[in-house]
C-alpha cells in the first residue's frame, strides 16, 4: 500500500470532539482516532450505496 503524508487543519471544536472520542474509546493518539473515524464513515457510506 502506497502512503503519503498529509497536513490538515481542523477547527478546535472538531478536535475537542475527536479528543473526547479518543479518551472514551481508548485510542492512544489523535491521528489514530481520526483515521478510525474516517474509515468508519467511509464504510457506512459504502453500505448505504448498496
């Protein structure tokens, strides 16, 4: 799998929500949490398209 670095800026309100989710679910990093949330949302989107 090819990888590429990306730098993103997020609103502080969104990061607060990500951090809360991270703590509740036990993720170790904010990046890990964001990637999980993106993957989850994409899977949900794929399931709706069927």
